C-alpha cells in the first residue's frame, strides 16, 4: 500500500512540475511516503511557539549542505550537515536537551535524528515539511546579513514544493 501511495505521489509530482505548482495535499502525501516516522515531528507553528518560549527553546540543527545553509536558515540554527555529520559534533549537548533538526523537506533531518536517538538523545524531533514548509507558511529565514527571502531549493525537482520565497539553485 505504501509503495502504491509513493508511486501515486511521484505521478502527482510529475503533473505538478509540468504545471509549475504544488498543493498542500500533494506535499503531505509526498512527505508521508518519504518519512519513515522514526523521529517525531514538530510543525512550523509549534516550533515558532517553542522558539518564543525560553522554557522550551530547542537547539536548532540544520542538516543540509553548507551551500544551502549559507543561502538561508532558521534564526539561531547551527549548521550540522548531513553527509559529514558525526554524533561527536554534539558531545557537549546533554542527551535530554530539546533538539529540532531540519533540512529542505525532512528526509535528511529524519536520518540524522535516527542517529541521535541511537546515540542516546531522548528529546529529538525534526521539522515537518522542513524549511520549505516553514517558508511556505510565511515564516522568516536568515542569512549572514539578516532576514532574506532567498531559499536554496535543493534542485528544480524538489523546488516545486517551495511556493514562497526566491528559489536559489546551485552554487552562486
């Protein structure tokens, strides 16, 4: 059943790319087929509330490539990487600290979250829909100069899911 759902989502992605648009429902279906559901998620609105609260403020970790992070990231996020990630990068972080990981859509952040959970971290979540969903909901991103509307869209195939912001592709 899951393979059929994923196949249907891929077909929809092809149609949506041809039309140059994505819908909330098709994005949710794609994410459902992509996520293994091994790491709990937090949605953008919940994360915004958590970030505003000193009591719940999580450590934000960006699991994309450096090039993606440099284009824009969440305020206060620490670059962690995906391909170069090692659990030892977080040895100073208490195992029970609240951690929220994110990437473009949530695949890479879920994989890193699995590694953290296996290493004994107990309060790990990843951002549902990733940075794309954050931006699609009108929430801000930043670069080294401050607030920006630029977002690294990863690739033209994945960029179809990014509905707001200025899409950036490849090295600039």
